[in-house]
C-alpha cells in the first residue's frame, strides 16, 4: 500500500506471508500523518489469523509518539488475539526512541534476516 498524500511520498507499507509469519514492511517516517495507515495494516495483519506478525522497520527512518502509540496499541491487540508481534531491523534513531521509552523490554526485537 502506498500513501497518496504528497507530504508522505516516502512512506510505504507492504505485506508478505513468509515462513517467519506475516511480515508488514514499513518504509519512511511513521508520524502523526502516517500512523493511521500503519495502525490499519497492523490491525488487519493481527486479525488475519496468523500466529506471528513481523513488523519489518529496517527502512523506517523515524517514529514519533503517534507511531509509538500505534505500536503499543497493536501489541495489546496482538496479545489479546494470542499473536506474536515482533519488530525487526530497528535503525539507530528509532531504536533509541524505543529504548528511551522502555519498549525494548516489551517487544521482541530481531535483527534483519
């Protein structure tokens, strides 16, 4: 899915079923303008019946509080549905935000495949 808002030309989401689970790949900035699309994609992936959702954020450059809220809400929804929600490929800047907020103790974080 590509976002059509001209201000979000560098934001893109895609999904792929793999042996590791349903992978939702994020490219670009996750902020107040793009987080609704991420929420929709993650909630859809969690509700799809898969046992594991991998959020591939290797190409995510930035995340703000709105994006963190989406991750937290999605994590809660995944737990309710007994779905493992995993972050993969955190870059240094988003990794720092995740660590500062303590979410690195909540999420399973994997290195890129």
